[in-house]
C-alpha cells in the first residue's frame, strides 16, 4: 500500500511497512548505520540510526513506516546523539586506527569521520580484552568488537547451523567468542564473508590487511555515505 | 605528590644577542603560534612543517614562537595559539601542558596521541609494573649478568600510571585527529583561526590513521 | 556424566527452548554446570558449546565453575545498606573463610553479592541455596554458617519445624507477609474460585474484555498499558497457539508485593491467568518466577495442582470446550527479564535480551505466537473485577487511574510492608500511613522511577499521570546520603544492563563515573551539565525500558536536590582540570618501582 511520510519536511511516497532507514536511503537521505543489513532481520543493537519519529527518538532500522510519519534526521539534537553513540564506541574498546588491519575499510572509522568526530567526549577506558588467535584462519581482535551481533546472528556452521560466534557474559563484561572447531571448518568464502560482515576490525582473516595503499582504500575511494545511498538506490 | 621545583634554566633564558628592535616590534604585532611535543613520535610536528609554502603565506600574520624550528622548552611570552602533539606519559608532560594552557589562548590537540593517547597508550592495558619489568628486568637487550636498574630519581621524569589524552588533564579547545594528520589539515585549522573563521575540518581531511 | 545429562535432556525432549530448566537441573546435580555437561548438552541440543555459554553467562545464578557447595547471596541494596549490610558482610566473610566473589578453600561456601531479592521490608537478607534468611544480624548470619558447617542443610536451618515445602506455613517460616491494611481489591479471604470462573465462562470472551476495558484497569507492572486493549489485541491476533504469561520476575529494587500476592492470594493470580486465557483464546500459561523466589515454587505448584483438582485448569475446564495449562518457568537472575520481551526470550531458553519492537509480544511473542504478558498484580486485580464488576473498580481511584494498587514500602518508616492504596492518594498521606520518620526523599518506583522531595512533592498524588508507581516506595530520612544512594542505583543499572545496545551498555558506566566523581569532590559544573546531557542520550536512544530509565536516579535527584550536588562541586583553579587525579597519575611509578625492587631483593 502506498503511503506518504515526511523526512525533514520533504514528502516521500513509499510502501507501508518498509523499514525507515531503507526508505530514507532510497530517497537520497543518509541515515548512518552500523549493525543494519538490508534484507536481513533487524539487529537494533548499535542505535546509530537514531532519528526523531513523530517527536520520539527511535532507531530507524526498527521502524516500519506508516502513513503520516513525520521523521527528523537532520535535526541538531538527534544528529548529535548519533555522533555521541559513535563516540561511545571509540572509548569503550581500544580502537587504534593506525595499527588496525581494517583501517580504511572499517565502518566505525568511516562513520566517525563522516559524522565529524574529532575526539570522543567520553573518557577513554582502555579495557583489557584478550585477543583470540587460536583459529587457523581467523584472528579475533576483541579490542575492536562493538557487539553489533552481525556475526553471531548471520554466520552459522553450514552443516549444523550452530553458532560459530557468540557473546559471553553481559553488559560491560560481555565478550565476543569464537568456536574454534567450527571456525576451522569454515570454507574460505565464508571466512571472507564473516570478515566483511564485521563492521570493525574484530574478525580478521589471517594474512589479509594493509592490502590497499593509503588514499586508495575502500572508504577513501567512496565514502560510507555515498556507498549507503548508492546501494539502496539500485 | 608534585616534584619539587628544581633549579633549572630554559634555553630561551640563556644569554643571546637581542633581536633587532624593529624586527622585534614587527614580530610582536603578529599572532603568536607555538607547538610542543609531549609523548608522541614527532610525526605531527613534521606534519606541521609539511604546511610547506602555505606556512610562508601565513607568516605575514603569524609568528612561530616555540616549535621544532626553534626548539625551546618553554614559551617565553603569551601565545594566541598552541599546538600540542603527544599525550601525557610523565610528570614533565603534565608540567609542560600546564604551562602551555596557562600561556595560550587556544590550545589544540594534534594527532592521535594528543587526542586519545595513541600508540603510547597501548601500554594502558598493561600495568606499569609489567611495563617496567619488560623494559628493564626481562629486557631482551639487557646485558647478561648485569643488575637491572629501574629508573626512579628526582632528576628524571616520573612515568604516569597511565597515558592520558591531553584533554583529560587540561581543557583543550580543538582537536585534529590523524596519525599524523596531514599538514593540510593543520593548515586548515590554523588558517581558519588566523582569519577569524569557525574552525571546520572537512570530512575529507578528517582521518584517524 | 554423559548419561546423566542425557536423562535430563530426555525429560525436556531435548527441546532447546527449555535450556534454562535444563541448566538448572544440571546445576542442581553437580553444584555448577561442568564443561563436560556443556559438551553433552551441545550434542543433545545441536548447539555449539559457546552458544550454551551465551545463556549460562547471562544469568547471575548460573555457575560454569565450582562455586561452593553452599552458595550464599547477600542482598546488596540501598535498604540493606541502611540496615547493617556491612556488618553482615563482614560476619559472613569471617564465618565462611573467604571473601565475597570467592569460594573458601574447602569448596564449602561461595559468597556472592546480589541485587534486591524482594525482601526490602526485612533486610538485611540473604539467599542460601534455595532458601532465604531475613532480618539478619551478624550473629544470626554466623550461626547459619556454623550450622551449615555441622552438616545441616539450609532448608533444615530455615525451617526447623520441617514444614512441607508445599505448605504456606513453609513460606511463612522463611519470610514475613507484613500486610498492613486490608483494601477493597487484594487479599480477600475465602473466595469461591469455581463459582467465579463459572460466572466468567458464561460471558463471551469479548464481554470479558469489554468488562476490563470499562473498568479502565491498566497494567500494574509499571508501564500502565490498558489491560483491556492488550487483551483485545491478543484476541484479534492470529496464531496457531497463544500464550498467557504471568510476569513474576519482580526485580525492581524495593518491590516485594508480588511475592506477598503469590503467597497470600495465589488463587487470585491463577484465576486471572485463566480468565486471560479464556479471553484471548490461549491454552498455555507460564508463570515466570524469579530465582530469588525459588522457595515459593513448590507452594505454587501445589496451588496449581489444587486448581487442576477442582477442574479449573486442564482439559475441558468446568465442562466447557476450554483447555488451559500453567507451568512455572524459573528465571536465573537478570533484572532485565522484567521487560516482557526479555522475559519471553528467557522462557525460550535464551539470554534475556529485550527484543526489537515491533513486533510486540501480543502479536509475536513466546515461540513467535501472540503472547499476553501481565504482571502478577494485574492478574489478581482482574479476578476481582470479574467478580465485582467494572463499575465497582472504576469508581475507585481517579479518572484515568482506576482502582487500587499495592505498594511495597521500605526504608525509614515505622511499618515497612504492603499497603493497598487507592489511586489519587497523596505522597504525604502515604508517608503518614506508613509512619515515615523525618522523611526527606521518597524513591517512587525504585531506581527506574523518580526520587521526589517530600518538601516539594508531598502533595503530589499517586496516579498514572503523576506519581505513576510500579509498587516500590522507599523512604529516606534526613540522615541519608542521597548521593551514595544514587551511586548504588547507578551501579545496579551497570550490573543489570544486558549490553545489547550501545547507549545502555556504555553510557551507564560513564554516568556512574560521573556520580563517583561528584562524591570524590572532583567534579565541576561541567560534569553536572554533561551528566544531564549524557543521561538524556541514554534515555532516548536505548533499546528497552532499562536504558530509558537508568539515568533517572541522577536526573531526578539533580532536579529535586540540586544543593547536594552543588555542595560537592569544586571550582577549577589553575590549568589542571579538577577531574584529573594527579595523585593517581603519579603513584604508579613509585609503586611499580618498589614492587620490582622488592622482588629483586627476594
């Protein structure tokens, strides 16, 4: 069913029940995301797509659109909230971009730049997180995990559909875990899929990294904003 | 806990031929800019030099007081703009940063180390005792059979428990991320400030590595 | 071990949605959940071991390591701390020979802190294995340990007369009821449930729902969603099966009225569930009971059995074509499971992570089917509304808040315990009723509610549009340190955040650090301004009610008692920020040096 909504005052005609974050992108309005994957079940973990919907702050990846919705994306307070959420992630783990294999093709880094983060306004925590390199071809760099849950939900053992990645403990003690036995069974293309699915440099394919010279890396060629809008328009 | 005030002389206090008064007067009219490196690799300072000919253009308006061009430890007079490279890793860094804050109107963190601690802050996930053990006791380069010496003396700076970003110690006004940032990014910020514009580092110049 | 685990699995038909029950049985058997058992479960349930660890490690009361033959959980709540928690803690450490968070050398005792265990009217209190001990003194606590050392079990010590666990006398021996007034709705004696259900089943389901709609009753869990509307949506929702869940995960610090309702009026609650099942068309009900109320389980099972015996549960209830069963689902220790979607996840054997909404449980809940989740008190009230009629209920309370509600009152008052109040009563009236002593502040609805000033807010009234109370009321007198209380509440939220979303997981820690900084005298005005801004950020962007509420202890005390914060602020002098702790920054070098030199000399 065709419906009308407004985003930042612009009227948009779209389909009832479509996901707000996708609707926005299809209409050339960029809402940043970290956990969202179009076509996959909503994870709703990062909240970086927070926008104002009829006056209330909501994560745009969780909102099915309905007729008459009034959405504010480019509003100073909620824009700052999105930026602040990115800033939270930079202090919560250890995100040392200069020494990271994912630099230049990292969603979190790209978002930080895109949203104009120069520094985090929250205290840097420097948590101690032990990396796990026991798997043959996957390096799990826990310092960088942002608990988006993409790998937990979408990467399963192809034979048994058991979870390969999982979360242990809760809250601030949470840590990402890898099932070594299942990980070692992963075919190369699935490893690549997992590494690419990871929006940060937590799941790294061993031996891969620093492949592209600075200036020619993924998000230097085309920004995260351009990619999001381009992908959605197709 | 502060270290006692020592009998020390800064390099700018050493006897030197006074500057020609007319040059002095010209220079004093300009916007005074300084740059200091704390715990970093001096890469950001090199980026400062990478402003290249852009810097020459600005020299009509600014005067570089303290920088790697002059290499003095303290700024002898008040400055409008201070650039700080590096984070806080020892008490000498704290004193220097304090001195800069007291003597600069605008203070800017330049580069990953100043902004969040950077590479030196990788030690923050290891306690200091382990760091010292690795560096001075179990060091692979220690002379076999020698007695390890762990530095701890009033004449040498005391290592801080953690490495801190500058803004966790004093108020910082602006931040230029990057490891190091491009000279162009530093120039953009300086140019904005000198010309009275709001500082605005475009997305294309904002990067963290 | 493999065959033993296999037996447990068979009991649950190797159904992974029953993982919580399975883990409880394993832990019951071995005292903890051994790695070998996890491997057996992994095969039996077709889950990776890490997947099972996901669930185990989410819950406070599951242990994947040996955790002591007797597990002792001392309730660490604001109220306990007002009543001598520190002394009890010390006495326990001394008696058990280990510190909190550890197991003694012999492996006999494991000491753990835990958040509010629903006994704020009789704190300090502790859970020992499956029972609780209340009104503790250091001597009483040490005595319990001494008896355990002599080989008696916790149950024998708490229940020396040997009352059967299915008996109300057993529950009464363990905990007090402390009901202080008899109101019109709750705790009515000698009810004829059979006659009442007969009357209900003569009505059409739509008429039942209409009755609730007219009564204007709203959910008593806190959110206040209109019950009639929820049930109407449940009736209209499409699904092969529908479920009724009673939320007895009473985790909000300071509330304990559901415990007392389940003890004194379990029939009211069961009947309310049956009425709900009839109204929406459900055949299966679940009571989600928090672990902290483990001692109620057998008693409740007996009550449920009584209903089966009377033909009020089971197949063809009262001869009608209406089947309904109720089972008890034990929780395993997670405050966030009070959120209905987290509770449903937990019922499905998973981590208690709140779901993304929509879909709402009333459309897609337990096992993806329409699920009606209501609070214990709501079900009890429903049973009375069906009995007395919608008008009777609606004439009580105020226009938009009909009926009465139960308050769990604790803190600085003469008579902590349960009170039934009519909506519309003022804070002052309640404080007088409970015998509050020099009250300065009242915490309405627990940490997730608001801290109000008795002086400024005394005339405010309890109702959904003003003091919308979820049942918890803590009274603090002038001698209490509110900042310390705020810190305790913030730590509670940090402990209980599930961590699924960024703002709640990361933000609450920074808010806790802020309040610690204020208390330490290292904060300036900027810290307070940031506290407000960050609090708003966490409230607005979090995924569930926990994050939406967690900054409230800071925000509401800042609003009502700004002076206690202002008093602690420091003015920055010199260039160094007040927040920068020079002593801490400089002591590391000396300590490290001394430790290494010491080592050298040895």
